[in-house]
């Protein structure tokens, strides 16, 4: 469980960071034919809290792993 939680946190943080700081999200949404969602999802009001949440999840997983030893 602890490795899955850490993997989820790291993977989500990496994906959110890529979507925040590169034009990855508009390219993917355009390829999927969902260009109408770009204005809703591709804002800092959505992506930065998602990034913060995944970073907190990663920190929690690392803290939990350290305290169980």
C-alpha cells in the first residue's frame, strides 16, 4: 500500500507539473478532440491546486514510510 501511495503521488505530481509548465495539456486535449475543455481545465486555478494536492500526497507517503520503520 505504501509503495502504491508513493507511486500515485509521484506520478500525479509529475503529470500535473508537466501540464502546468508545458503546453502538454492543450496538445493532448486537441488530439482527443476535447478543445472545448482547454479554457476550463488549462487555468492556474485548477492545475496548481491539483499539483499541490499530489505533492502533499507524496509528502504524506514519504512520512508514513519513514515512521513505519
